[in-house]
């Protein structure tokens, strides 16, 4: 009797089969850690359903990878079992390098290294633990020695990562407009000269995919409220770090303490195994537990920021477009100095400007290739009669001016 | 210009309007705490999408309360604006007494008081903070001085609490079979003699509601894996408490420390404000952060349990039905004593039997009243041609025998 | 380059792949006819979304057959490519014998033969047209020379026919309660001794499937309004036939004329190819077009019935349970004779009683087999702790007394 | 006891309440006729789920009108009960002028009048039948004497008609990409200077709405297969008409006969009640029944076209873009003359070019007004940073060259 597959129930894609032979990868602590890191950070301050984890996103992306590979094989693309497995593991593990509230950490305690590079370090560690089992997956991830189109499925302007997270985030937020017709797009995939292409009749679906992504950025990911909640968390960690390095003991759990007390560089990550250990010991719970503890700190700035974040008294925000006048910071500083008896430097924690921006499409980064009916391959920006270069390359930027809610 | 309502995006029910005048209740720390407590505890070990919070459940139940009231008014039932508001607030706040992983806490650190009674204590505290604003809601919750049918909508065999959580838990788990046709059931509601009734033509929907609930219990809430994960957490807290009371310092955050170090009774809750404060200072993050810290404890039992829980090496489980032989505990104890050099008492932490049971329906508890076409009101068990008394009252019990995974 | 599959977009199950080599079966006029026959007859009088065709149902059932076969193979059941193809074609063609508004026709113009037998005659005709291509499919359909469990997938108490139509009809009616977790049930299928079985842990899903079916019968298929609309159509055809055989020329299209003018028996179907040709020349449009034409008939009874059906002035209905008194038909007859100057025989067309009934489950008909955890196979009624024999075998009957809406 | 509302179950929007006092409008034969006219004509040749009716679309659009009015009142816009009722009836009746397969009829038997104008004639007839009850609705429809923004909700670049049909057609086709976030868009509506506006933060949703519409046009409404199936039906009616006017008796039902035998102008519609009667006597069944009958015509051209349409042997299609060479019609004509022994004129029925085109947006037609955060109102094309004038105004045209499938 054949071994039964394991099945994971995904509310987005239904039953997802997990082959038995990758259960050890799935059970690795570095993968299980993703069950304790939310995909969308503090977006739940605006969309309270957005509690899903990076673990489930990774499983969903792996499912789409299976679908994409089945489709490409149907098209006659030759993909071996080993290559297929490598591509599935590469996408399963692509997010292991994310820390809790990644964007916040990147502004505070982790610098000089991207989360993709940390993912690679972690994959190498997993590979050691599992006796070299995921070597091919690492090659797909780093785009060496494996078909290029498999890497493009893992990471490009139209990869299964984006196909999963747009639909998944839409689903859990209840924002139907971000839903992406992943089945339809996958059905249009093909490979030409080792590059992933989309057949011409799928061009409307690709345009909608780009628009869905753009909408999700402005309506969800860069929503002023959650961006500003993240800014508060950034300021909390910055203040805690400052206090900590000034020798004021701060109650928090050891791994976070480590990052509060030390200045860690990218090279530290690459060369000092303890750094990676401390990093992967952290998840959302460490950060939230710290904020909850620090709300009782005797430092006014730190306790005020923590209390306001926990009790939903977020900074007041004004949206400014490029070219608008910035708010008068000095008068705010003076006001807070006077109201709270704090120093001007401390008052800086209570106001400021956060700038956000996003691209809809980036042809320089490989772009999206369209396979025309005549067999030619063209960049999407050339092939679309709507989303031409000037539209797609427009770079939009907004400034969120924030200040304490008095 | 009229004040705009606030809108919450719920992936289950869509846009939910929040009247401006209850925003202060929504922003109260005791309600915001629910954003940090998951509805389904450790069910995410089996259904990884099940990360939704008690906060969103409370919002959803409030939405269904609005729908139910609109329907009853349409039927000619007289419900004043104040009564409507009271009922909405009562259901919004009905779960404030839940702690993190409630079922676990009830087996360890909280005893002699139900979570419903804690909810009442918290509602009274909120009422003080808000100048008596929710007095009527408390009366609906306690079934005093307000129409009885409003209380039944909050708490009965067919209340908006169950209508929401069955659909919501199904949605996030991806178990479509638990979905309940809440709109249809609500459309069949009426009131006779101050009691909630369902019109006869809704009987099939009510039967399906009961079956959906039964299915959700056995397939989801009482799934052996998540029940056993919760059992591990129970044992962890029990061991930590034992160590703590033996004077061995345990690293954890202050509120949980308080409950680890003290034996708290129901009367302590009722009379000592500090107890309630410590209780409401806790949420899921305190518990998970503690487990993460304790995995490095020098106590073998505690660290083993914590590591296994975090890394998904759950106890091995055998399902026994009523009447089956129980496993031989003594030989397991001996085995663990020998393998780990621990005492027989300590070995008890590594095996045992957990019994679970559920009722499909309980006519004694008020039951569900059906309004027959001839105007008579009958209990569901009399009115249904399928779910008669012998079927509905059957009480099913299962035993999960568990032991360490070696 | 491999031939691309054809894909059908199904709003219920998404993309459904159609293998190229069955396109000739799909294009056969006897299959294309199903695109012009609605699945639910006159149910759209109550559920206006219920316009879907028997064609799409057949495609959906074929899709579920593919899923079931993949699952059984995963379980280690040996199914050859030819057997798989035969089973898929058998379910694709199982409904070809349905006429327009089948239930109506069975009460009027077709007698002495079931629609299943007509399906077989049609499959034999298709087989001739396609050079014997579907011989194996016919054997699966008739349960000869092919694995019995394949026939059970086509036709039994838990077949892919029911799995499809319950979900599909629910979907198009907007009655979410009829939705069946087909993916979950299919995932629990296995084969023991050439019989289809469901694994024990799927028992809750099977119970819910039976309840969903029961609910759909009483809430949708046997809804008094659509049953009575069908009764009106039955009476229209009966009257038209009577007039026709009395030599009064009736304007309608040739195939329907044929059945109006002749008394056709089951044997005629079996032996006279012209009868089958006339039968398969008819679809919904012939019947509706006839009713529209006959509303201008000079026969009062016929024109009145047609006008009332078309303009939604359905008979008034009273629901009677077994044992209730039947209405006084004679006084109604007298009233209509007086009001309209018609004969007592003609007045019979304007009132009467229509009896409907359904079984939830029928163990005699093969039942549903449950594979217990200990390897034994038991009938569902023995295995379920809720749906025992006395509950499942209860046979419910209702009487709809109807009369002209004056 | 208050009269209970009637409820229609819509699979797209759920339960829709129908106020009792418009039941007579709903029951009028001109509205009931819409239950026999499919919304999407022959699109079911590509999307087999697309069987829904204009009736259900009208109900859905009425539901969205109610939602829009509730939202505008919430915004402080003053709308009386009578105005609300008028707007709801106007949208309920806006499609009554559609014939079966409207686009086909507009190319053949109806000329010199739009379906909107026919809707108005029919609404005036309903108004007479119901004693002036829908006079206000007619004013909203014709944009006289009623608030202009109500007319815009009925008919503009962003009306409830489009909001309903895009979501509904997507739903029934299973093309999720056409789904429109109608609830979100409606939540952003407001009125400035008697014009409907969308608040600035809704701009991404409006962009997605336009893209969804564009996608639905190219992927669904103008899909080459269904367009060509409609072209075949157009040619069938044209040929039948030619034969009929040549005195060759054609078997079909009286209303269609009337249009086959006579040349009807717009003025005939406006002045001759019989014309309108004949028109509204027709629905999908008349046309399909005729095609089924004519497949046995002794005229080769007519019978060939009918058989091929019914049995899914549609013309072969080549898509040509603007500027491509047109196919060589003369050689095709010669080929058919030779193969079938028909005249060159008759051979014209078997090949040709059908041109299709659509606008994404038309600012000249009133456009979509955006209410900026500073209170200014700007045209969408000015307000959007993506969909600027050059993009939005691009007019795309395709040519479908077709020929008989040999």
C-alpha cells in the first residue's frame, strides 16, 4: 500500500498535498518559526483578518509552483523530478530569512544585509542539518546551475511568490480586488530560450495582475494607518536600543536583548553563527511581548509610544504628495518639550515624516515577457496596448506626516 | 454633514459598519486585548489558516446581532434603539473574559470561575471607565431587566455567537462544511412570548446548523492533534508552576509570573482588582514567549515539553472509544524513568489520557423553539422528523491516549 | 510540441481539462442537446439563478470522476487508462436520456421507460456513430465486465453525479447549505472487495452530505411553488394531447407534435429509431415555445393554463401533511363550472393534489459503506452514531393541494 | 403585523428584499419576459455557465441601487422615498427593451431604433397598465424632472447597471477577474452639484473597475468564438428573411414570422402598437426553436448554417489587427460555388469579416468624476496617475475573418 500523502487545508487553494519526503524540511525549526511570523506585520490594525502567517504563504506558493510545473510540462517543457523538487523547496524556503515585522527590523536592528541574503544563510544551515538534501533548491534560489526559468518562478516580476501573496492577502483582508487569477495566468505560461513567457492571450490577465498589485500596495500594504503603526514600532525599538546602550536595563527576552545591546552588521550575520541563532530565535511574540512590558517603563518616551501602540492611539497622519510643503517640525518639538517636560531630542520621537513609494512594474528587472501569436517574445510594456512604458514606469511617492495624538 | 460611520472589512461578512458612538468601547484596552488573542488557540497546528482573533469574532457576532434585530423589527417585534444598542454591545463584549488559550488556562492557572463570569467582571470595569455607558448591555448579558429574547440572541443553543464562530472558523480553517447559512436562519427568526423562535420552514437550516456544529467539534475543535498540543501546553504550565512554587526562578513576563507563583481562586478574581489586572495583562504573546524561553530551562521535563511543542514533535496519540482498554501507564513511566533518569512523578508528564466529549444539542438548556405553521411553539426535538430526542441527546465521548514521541 | 488540452471554465470547479481525444464525443449532437436542457426544470420560478444546463453538470461530474480516480490510484487501487476513460465517458453521458422538464414528460408523453434506459439507448447510438469508441463506457454504465466500484462512482447513494449536482444546484440557486465538500469526501474514498468505501474519519462529511441532500430536496427540488409550476406544465401537455388526439390542430414544432399525436410506449423507444430521433430532437425550447403559442389557443383550459404559467400566476397551494384532510374537490369543480362555463371534466384541470416524497438514504439500494479504523466495512446506518436506521429510513411525504388563482 | 417582504435568492448578492408594493411591476408580462431572455446571448458557447437571465441582472442592479441610495443618504444627500422608488424602478425596467440575442436582432430585424428607446416605449406601456405608477421612474430614466445623479446611477460610465453585470457575468462565467468591488465603490459615492462623484481614495477601485470591464470585453463579450456564433445566427436570420420575402414559406412561430415578412422601421415601433406587441412576444425560445426547425429547410444555405450552429461546428476564425491584410474573399466564394453548387451570392453567407471594438472609457460621455481631498471635482483621466487620457481614450479594434469549417 502506497504511503499516503499529507494534506494541508488551505482556505485559499483548498487541499494541498505535501509529499512525505519533504516532511523533514517542513518540520525544521527554521520553517516552523514561520508559523509564528505573520505575513502582513501590523496590517491587522486596518484589516483585522490579516493574521495569516508566512508559513501558510510559503505552502501556498509551493502549491502554485507545482501547478506551474505541471503546466509547463504539459506545454512540452522538460523538467526532471529533481528539478521540480528543487523548485518547490526553493519557494517553500524563500521567506525563512524574514524576521518579525521585517520592515520595522530593517529600519532598526538589522542592517547591511537583505532578508533574501538571510534566507540563503538559513537555507545553507538547513542544508547542513539535512545532509545536503536541499542543495539543488539553493541553486534554484541563487540562479546557478539550474534552469533560469525555475528561478524566475521563484523570483521575478511575475513569480509564484507574488501570485500567492496577492490572492492570499486579499483573501484574509477581505479586499476582493487584490485577487489574482493565478490559475488563468499559470495556464498561459510557457518557456522560450530558458525564459518564462506568458502567451499573448493572457495579456489582459497580466495587466490585471499588475493593477491588483498596485491597488494592494496603495490600499493595503502602504495604508497610512498601518504604515504609521509600523513607524511607531520602529521608534519604540530605536528608543529601547538607545536606552539599552545607555546602560538602562530593559526587560525583554534574550534574543531581542542581544540585538538591542549590540550593533550587528551584515558581516556579523555572515560570519558569526550566534548572530543567526539569535535572529532565528525571534518571532512576532518576542516583539509584542517586549512592547507590552515596556509600556510600564519609567522612560516617558518609551512607555508613551508603547501604550499608544497597544491601545490603538496611533499618531495622527496627514498625507502629502510630492511637492507639498512639509509640516513645521520645530513648533511641534517645542510643543512637546513644553507639554511633557522632555528634551528636544526626545520630542523628535513624537513627530516626523515617513515616505512610501512603489513601482507597478520594472522592466529593468527582467520584466514580463509576452509570447506573441507570431512566435516573437516582447516585453509587456511593448506588447500591451494599455500599459505602455510611460504608464508602467511611473514611480509614485507619498509622504505621511505624523504627530502624537494629543 | 453627517458623521461618516467607520467601516471594518471582514473577509467573512464584508463591510461591517461601526457606529461612531461605540468607538470608545471598541478602543478600550479590554477590547483591544482581544486583537491579541486567537479565537482557536492551537487549532492552527492542524489548520494553519486558523489565526483569526476573538476581536474579529466579536465584531462579526455584533454584525449578526444587527441583522437579527433588523429582521425581528421587520416581523413586528418592538425593539427600541437603546435595547438594540445594548444587545449589540453585549455580544461585542461577551468574550472579553477569555484568556489566552482559555481551555489550557482553565486546566492550570484559573480555577473556580468561568470565563463568562470574568467577562462580566470586565464589562463592569469597562462600565466604570465609560461612565455607565454599557449598563443596559450588562443587563442583556446577565438576562435581567431586558427582553429575554435579546439575551437568547447573545447566549443560547442558537445565538449569534455560534452563528458567527461556526462560519468564521470554517472560513479560516478552509473547512467549508462548517459554514452556516446565518442569513437564512436569521431570516426565519421571530419572537413569541419573549422567546426567540425559528419559523417552521427554517427547520432544515437549523438541523444543518446542528450538524455543522457537530462536524466542527469532531473534525476541528476536538481534533486529536490540536487537543494534544493543548495538553502539552497544559503540562508545560503545570510544570512551570510547580517549579516556580518550589522556588526555582523562571524567566517570564510579570503577569504570567503572578499566576505561576500564586494560587488564585474565583473569589480572588471577584474581590481583588489586581488579579483581574494581571489576568487582562496577558494575551497569547505572554504564553508563547514563555514557552520559547523555557525551552532552554535546565529542568529536563519543562525544556523537553517546550521544545517538542515548538518544533511540532507532538505526543503520539491513540484514539480510544468508551469501553476500550486504557493503555498501560506503568510500563511507560518505567520506560521514561530509565531513558531519561527522571523520577516516576516527572515521567507522568510524558503520557496520559485526555477525554473529550460534546453534545450536539441540549434541550434542557432552553433548546431551540420552532414556530409551527399552526402557531404552536415546539421544541426542535419534537418538531424535527429527523433529529429526534434519542439522536440529539446522544452524548459522545472519546479518549486520546498520548505518550512522548521517542 | 504536445497537443494542448481544451479547457472549460466552470464557475463551480474552475478550469476543467478536456482531453482532446474525447472532443468528438463532446461534439456529438446528443451531447450538445444537453446545452439546451436546463438541469433544474422550472426551479428558476423560485430560484432565478437556476438556469444551468445538464451539459455543465455532466462536465462537472466528469471532473469529479477524474478526481476520484486520481485519489483511488493514490490509495493503491489499480485502474487502467482505458478503465479511467470508460468511467469518465460513462458519467459524461449518463444524463443524455433526459428530456426537457423530465419530470413533466414522465407524467405525460413518455411512459414505460426510465430516463436511464433512454440514456443507454442514446449511448448505444453514439457508440455506433463513433465506431465503438464508447463500448467500455457503456459497460461501466450498465455494470457489466468492468470494476463494480466504477459503476458505483457513476450511480450509487454516494456517486459523483450527486456530488456534482448538489454543489452545482446550490451554487446557482444561491443556497449555500446544499454545498457538499466533494473534495473532502473524495479524499476519503477507497475500494475494498471491488466496492467503494469511505474511510471512517469521513463519516461526518457523509452525514453532512446526506443532510445537504435532504435539505435540497425539501427546500429546493420539492419547493411547493416550482412543483406546482411543473404541475401546470404537466396539465398543459395533458390538455394539448387530449385536444390533439381529438383532431384539433395544435400549432407546435414537429417533434413535440409527434408525441402529442401518438401514444408511445417503452417498446416503441426500444424498437423504433424514429421515436428516439423525435425524442432527442426536443429540448426546453420546444416546450416553452409551445406554451407561448398555446396561450392564444381558443380552448379556454389550455390558454388559461398557459397564460397563468407564463405570467407567474401559479396555482394557489396548501401544504398538507400525511393524515390531514384533503380539500373538497367537488365544490371547486362546481365553482369553476359556474364561473367559466366549462364542463366538470375540464374543471378538473384547475385543481387537485400533488404528492411529493423523498428518502434521505436507502440502505437497500447498496447503501454507503464505511471502512472502519479496524479494517471492517459497515453500512453507514450502523457506523454513524447519529444517523441510525430509524432516522435514515424515515420516509417523508407531503401533499400539495392546488387550485386556480382567481 | 407588518407585511413580510418578499425575498429573492441571488447567488451573487445573497438575499434581495423586494418591497411588496412593486410586486405588480415585477409580475408584469414585460418584466416576466426577461426571465426568458439570457443576459449574455451566445456567450454560453464559450462559457457554458453563462445562462443567467436579464431578469436576474435587473433584480441585482435594483439591489445595488438600494445600496447606493443608502450610502448617499448616509453622506447627507437628500433623497425622498418617492425618488428612491423611482430610481429603483427605473433600473429594474431599464432592460425591458432588449430582444432575444439583441446584438443579432439589431443587425437584422430591428433597425432605426435603439433598445433603450424600446425600453422607454415598454415602460410607457407598463405605466398605462399600472395607472401611472411608474411615471417618476420614467423621468429618472429619461433624465427629466428628477435629480440628475439618479439618472447617472441608472446610466453613465459608472452606473449600477455596469456594476451588476460585470460581477454577475464574471460569476456565471467563472472568470473571477471581471469581479468588481461594487460594495467598495458604492461606499465611495457622493454627490456634488447634482453629479455623482467618487471620493479620491476610491480611485484605485475605479481603475480596477475600468480594467475589469476592458478584460471582460476582450476575454468574454468579444471572444471570437461567441462573436462568430452570433454572426452565424445573424446570417441565419438574414437568409430566412430573404427566403421569407421571396415567398418561400418558413416554419416558425407567429411573432418571428411577423418580423421575417415585414420591413419594420423605428417609426413603426413608435406608432404601431402591434409592432411592439410582436416584439415583446419574442424571447430566446422563439429564435432557438426557429433555428432548430430550419436545420431541416430544403434551402442549402439556411439548413447548413443552422446545423453547424446547433452542433458546434462554428466558422473558422482568424484574428486580424488593424492594418493586417484582409483575406481573399473571392477565392473562398469560388471554392464554395464549386463545392456546393450554389450561387456566388449564396456563397457570401459562408465567409466574411466581422469587426469588433470597444472603449475602456469615454470622457465625452460624462466621464467619471473624482472628488479630490481638497474638495475639487476632476475627471478620472485627470485624477488618475495611471489611466491618463492617452491610455483611456485608446480605441482598440479587431477584425475576425471567418469562413465555413469544411
